[in-house]
C-alpha cells in the first residue's frame, strides 16, 4: 500500500464540467465520473486531487477513486487547507465533539459519532454501540487512509469510555471486524436505546450492526402502541416490534424473510422482560404473506412497513415507486378502521414528495387517511443542504379519520 505522504505529495489536477462545478459550489461532496473532463491517465486510489472548473477556477480538494461511479469525494473547498491526515482527523474529531451532551448514556448508548458526508467527511461513518465503536468506510478513495485515521482517533474515543474500535470491512461477500484498538470486540453487544435494550449483531447485522437512523421512530411507535394489534413488516431484528410490545401492544406480528433475524429479535424481547411466545414471528416474503393475510381477513390497528431500498439507482425509480404503491395498498387493506399506518423508505433516490405519491387516495382506496407526521433521520445523522442524497430516510405516519356517526 502506498504511503499517505506519496498520495498527497503532488495533488493531481482534475477538471470537471459546469453542472458538477455548480454542485460543488453549492456544497455537494461528490464528483460523478461522467462529470470529469480532464484527469491524469492513472491515479492511485486515495490520491489527493485539486478540483477545477473547465475555466480553471479552483473548486476544492478531494480523494480519487478509480473504481466507483463517484470519482472524487470532496473534503475541503479551501485552497489554503492541505488535504492530509491531520485534516481528516480534525474533521472527524469535530463530529465526535459535537455529539457530546446529546445523549444520556444511561438511556441511550447507541448513536452515530460521524455521519460521513453529512459531517463533511465523505465515506467515514462511526457508530457507537455501548463500549464499542464500529467504523464503516465507503469508497476506494478513503480506504487507504482508514487504518491511520482510525488509529489517530482512538485516544479521543478511549477518553469517552470506548473500549473497542473496529473497522467493519466488507470485501465482496465477506464481512470482517478488523480490530483497530482496545479490547477485542464481541460479535454481539447489548445496547440501550431510549430505555429499550437491543441485541446488536456487529458482524452480521446491516450497516454497522443496526439501523440507528430509526431510533426516534422506534420511540414513536412505542408511544403509539398501547392496546394495539401491531404488524411489523420487514421486521429484521425486531426493533419496531419490541418497541411496540414495550408500548403495551396487545399482540405483535413480525414478518421477515430472514429467519436468523427472528432469533435476534426474540433475544431482544427477552432482555426487555417480554415473552416472545406471546407474539408471532413469521419467516416469509412480505408480499406473499400480505396476500395470504388479506385472504384470511387479518386486521391490525397499527401497521409498520420498513422495507429495504427499492431504488438502488435513479434508473430504477419508476419500478420502485410502483413497488411501494403495491406494498402500501396491501398494508392499507390490513389496517383496521380508524387505525394507523407507518410507511418508511430508506432510498435516497426517492424524494419525500415522490414517496407521498405512493400513499395517495388511489392507494388508500378512498379511505380517509391523513398524513399526521413526517420524519427523517435523527440529529446524529445530519446532512447538508447541498447534498439531497443525504435526506434519504422518510417515515410517514398516517391515521384514518373515523367516519362521522349519523345523528
């Protein structure tokens, strides 16, 4: 692996087209490969580059990725700042410092310390799970810097009570927990989230182990669930399910295609003092199960739908919106009269306005549902105004208005 000094010694000049230059000036952190107009024929992954508009105007400094559709991620727009390890460490440190005091760790000890592009450190995500911090790195540009960056951050993390720092490295179909500093991290850890305890599988779980961006929405579901018969679709490790049960739901049905995820969910139920056998866990394709439930006449007073992304690219958007409409139609059919439906999307290619079109009056089949609240990701997952892709999470709460009684 090349030394970091060699990657920054002579920053290459990269020229980009006018739309990309405008986006960078507005705060977008990415340069798509098809926007590059001039660059050296060969550049090593992680090489520092100076970005210029086609008229020669300086735009910013970033790291080169020869493989990704994102050719450059931008780390500073100041011509006076050196793009080096010190800049990266300082940027991540500022993000960590900003979280101080945000959470009472006796109530919540699982949260994001650095949110990559949203904290202006593209590709660098740090999540805290109790005494363990898990790093996830996105893009070949930052990867050569990762080991040195994380090692430099360790003293700051250790001073905050962190005992283990690991890099969750994904290579093709293999995921490893690379030990960076501190004690060896366990494969699983128990965290506290708004008073609810959760089992997190650091090695096999999604993202860095859990979907921390839904934390506040799980708390909202808990507050809505007293006495409710609840359906949680795409339940995964049961965060929404356990929140509903803790909120006093009369019964919770969890549906997910991944059977091992139910085992983690049931463990989470138990450590919260809830007997899993009092509720239902179904291993099935959600669409197929919805059709069967409709045929049986099943009804739920609260339905939660949090599927994986249906739109991995802009090109897939029309197909994704159609899939959301079909899913939401099926969910509405199972929602009791006067009930509530929580619909979520994690796709950055689906805007909030587009997502709301999948919940319109045609989808609800004439039933009088209203949008009660709309939420995105929480404050420890910040974004920037010039980066719309960062506003990926939509969580829409709909409630049906009961028809007026005839006098």
